[in-house]
């Protein structure tokens, strides 16, 4: 069968280490997200948005595309959604993400 081709990838983060039932904390952070097609080749998004997100000016979703794991995206609400847009349709094979460099409790799981 032909793999499904897409130009947008939506990543929804529903929970972090700090947002379990014992707390009402609602923050999430990532430092980088990388995508690969069905053949294992890296596919780089053109842009990323966090619809309905709430981030500090210096920690916007665009930081996820700069290739620097020392910068980050921080969002003050859960669930959090990221929408990555690509120039051409492709078949998503896999993805990986890096958590940010501080506040481990804000990392998704």
C-alpha cells in the first residue's frame, strides 16, 4: 500500500511529569523536534505553530526548528498542540524530540 502523504504534522502533548493527578501544573517544554520520511531521510518543516498556546516571547514554537537544543519552546497550558508545516507532502516514518535543558517535570511523557 501507498503510505499516507501529508504536509502538516500535528503533535499533541496531553501530559507531563508534573501534571499528574496530584498537581494542577500545566506547563510543557521541548527543545527540538525532528521528522523522518518512510525511507528514514530527515524532512525539515517550514514552520510550526502552537494554536491556542501561551508562550513567553523568547520561548516560542519557532525555537523547535533552530537545531539548537539549548533553546526551547515553553507552553503554559495542557493539552498543547504543535502543528508543523512542510513544503511538500511526504510519508511520515518517524519523529524524535528533545526535552528542554531545565525543569524536568515539564517534559512530556
